[in-house]
C-alpha cells in the first residue's frame, strides 16, 4: 500500500520505476524515500511536465524578450501570485502527505516512519535519538498493561485570585489604581519580553507568547485540558513494573510546560504519603519548566511541601527507595526540589537539565558558558546524575534496581 501511495503522489520519469526492495527493511526506508524525491527532481525525460523547469524556461524567455511595462499597472514585476498558494508552498519543502507519514530526526536528519517510531518508543532507528514522550506514552512504556490505577485524577487547579477579575467593579474611582497597575505592567513586560525558553532564569515563567499573556488563567487551563485530556500537569497512581508494584508520578510537559502549581505539588505530596502508607517504592518522571508563575508564591511553596514529604518517606523505612528520571526538559523549581532529592537520579541521553537559563547565567557571571553544558552528559561527569540510561534499557534497569532493594514481583496482577 505504501508503494502505491508514493507512486500516486510522486512524478517519476518514464524510464525509472519505483523499486519496492527499498522498503523491505526498516533501516533502508529513509534512503528509499529520499532517492524517490531525488528522482522526482532529476527526471528529465518524463512525459509529466515539470513545473520547475517550465518556470525556469519562462523566466529565460522573458529576460530575452522583456514585455513593456504598463504605466497604469501598480503590480510590480517581483510579485508572484503562486507563492501565496498553499498548494505550492510547503514548510521546509516537505509535502503534507509525506510529513504525515514520516518524522525527520533532529540529530541525524534521517526519516523515521511514524508507525514504527511509536513501536520503538519514540527513538530514531538510525541514531537512537530520543524524541519527546507525553505522559500517556510514558505510562504505556513503563507500566505493565492493565495495572495502572490513577490517584487524585479529578483534582484540578482553581483560580488563585478570583477577585482579580472583579477589580473594576470593586473600585469606585477608575484612577485609584492607575499608578500601581501601570508600574506593574511596565515591570512585567520588561522581564518577559522576547525571552526564549532555554534562557529564562526563574522557574515562574512557562508561557512567553504575547497572545496568551492577556488570557485569563482559568481560560488557559481549560484550553490545555482540552488539548491534553488531563486536568493537571502530572499523573499520579500505582502500577506494576514487570510485576513489581510501584507508586508512579509522571509529569506532562504539554500541559503548560509541565509547570508545578498548587495541584501538582499536592498530588505529588499525596503520592509520597500513599507510598509511605503502602510501603511502595517511588518513581517520578520529571519533565517540567519549573514552578507556575500564574500562582505566584503558592507555586514556590510546593517545593518545600514535597521536600518535607520526601524527608518523611526517607525516614519512615530505610528499605524504601525513591528514583527520579529526568527527561528533557527539566528545569527550575523541579530541578531544585524533588527532581534531585532521589536515592537514584537517572536521566535520558541528551536531556536538557538546568535551573537557570543560559542567557541569565551569562548576564550574571559576565562570561559565556560552554555549549551543551546544561545537558545530561556534562552533568553526569560532574556527579549530579547517577546514571544516563537509554530508553530501551530503562525498564530493565529499574527492575534490577528494585529487586536489589528487596522488591520482588507479585504472584497476582492485583494491587490494593
């Protein structure tokens, strides 16, 4: 079916036929599709007209015999009406029907078939580059089928300041708060203007788009709930890892950048307390931009609350073990709290792990920092990480580590 689809979409020359042998092995699929497009561009003897060659020939003829300009016409010679046609303009030169089936690796620039990419746990088949995974994919990857039981699934964030929207109704004098509000607006705009994600200092900032700055917090939460199907930026629950019952916390970066608000902190703290009561090992997969700036100091309090809960977890029973897995990206307050307070700190290859952004560090220290210094490999050399585990080996490593600490698989598949 794939061969027929490509033959129908591509314009091949009459003396060249598409060879299905290209697609008999997974490793040669990328080369086959690239050679197909190369043949499309180099076909000279085809009966199918080539739009690029026709345009080039037309331009050469026009340059030899220029048409006289109409003085009444306001259209310039540089105008190309066909450029605005979405049928002829593709982002990065990739047609939509190819982008729907293939994913380009950011590391090796090779193509990956989407259906096989999911079977390979979002890893490139050529260089084993680790693509991002959302929380449902993490649950499917780490936890045994049919053993996942969520905890506090319906907990959602309220509006931290409901009276803020009624400020105009409460205020009798419209000019009473003019100076205070204007000074606050100027200060906040100067701090958040044109700041990329990697270069931000504080863990408060999650969204930098100007369109969302004026959106109320509740409306923004509703939009992310519809987008992800989740109520908050973390999923907590109990599941089995190769038959071993474990308390899991898996963060969702697609929900407001995995920001840690009051509900995220409360869910993780309750998960730690549940692990203490049930004497379960604890695994948290971190993928977050830090504390949620919309909730102010309330979000920063979650760092202390979770840290206190982890202290109780550590002192309750010396046999209990807490493992944190730092995925890309993990920054801000998550890195400064429960992300690096584990008994075993693991990370995926080339994960972006930091507290402050590169730009802010350079402005503070007045000197440049090396490229890639905030990735997992340099941090492992400095001793911040215990191990860098590829995704295909992660489940086996976790199982061996839990069995080493005396957690054995259950005979049944039921969890209390």
